[in-house]
C-alpha cells in the first residue's frame, strides 16, 4: 500500500494561510465589482418585465382594434338593411307591412347607435392603452440607458481583472486540494461566518487579528510553537503568529 504523506501542523497552517491570502485577493476583486453584477441582473429582469408589459398592451390594443372593425361591419350591415327596408317601404300593401318594416328599420338604427357607442368607448380605451404603451416604451428606454452604463462599468472592471481573477481561481482550487477535507470544511464555515471572509488571522499587538480580543501570553506561545491548531476563544477564527503569516506566500 502506498504511504500517505502526513502533514505537520505548521504545513497545514501554511496551506491555510496561503488559501486565505488567495481568497482575500478574490474578495478584493469582488468588492471592486461591488453590487454591479446584481444591479445588471436586476435591470435585465426589469427590462424583460417591461417588454412583456409592452407586448401585452400592444396585444390588448390589437384586440380592441379588431373589436372596432367588427362593430364597423355591424354598422355597415345595419345600414345596408336600412336601405333595403326603405326601398321595401315604397311598395308596402298595408299598414301591417309598413309597421313591420318601420320596426325593423328602428331596430337596425338602434343597432347602429349601439355599435357607434361601442366604437367610441373602444377608441377611448385605445387612447388609455396608447398612453400606457408610451410610458412603457419610455421606461424601457430609460432602464436600457442605465443598463448600458452599468454594463460598461462592469465590463471595464472585468476586463481589468479577468486574467488575474481566473488565475486566482485556479490557484485557489489547487490550494484547496492541499488542505485536508475536515480542516477545509472548518475553514469554509468560519470564512462564511464573517463579511470580510477572514478565517485565518495573525496575532497582532497581542490580540486576535480578526476581532482584536486580547490573547494571553501563554496562548501566544502555543500559537508560535505550531504544535496544534488554535482558534480565538472570542470569534472562532484560526490564529497564527505574524512570522508564519508574513513568510507564507501565495503559490
């Protein structure tokens, strides 16, 4: 069976420091981007929603215009019937026929008036929808202007940092492979607990470099010996001495 290399505590700490420094560099790039990626994503979603609203209003206007055409056809048919009944009225033989034709003409006239009212109401509705559509178009144009500006800012930052970021991601993955799974899990858990992402901190001026809580001299001596992994009793971060911290370089 092949021998599995056992790493000393100092080697484990060095690997963690190296990983922390790499991840901190990636955090700096993330901070440089700020909220831009999220803002760009939100703006794209908002513009998509505005386009959907615009399409919906356009479809509603088309539906109303079709309704108006239907009513115009009804008026045309009713007017044709009125003319037909007017011609028939010239040849009526008795009052009953005359009254029947007159009643039909009145019904068609009412049909025309009702259709005209429907057309008037529909045109007013189209006016309202047209104003909504115009507002939607203006909103889209405004949001697209902001999006273009935000994208430009983000693309510039990405252009300036992409090569460096990709390189750091690569060496971060390689560094993680050198840390045993249990220790890596602890590192990730601690790192995710703090906004600054610091899981490994040096003792500086007799205090924790993360929470600045005082570290007793005996504890500091143990940290310098590199015989075991020691965490801050106050914040839970892994503590190392300044010498090891500064001597460990990103590889």
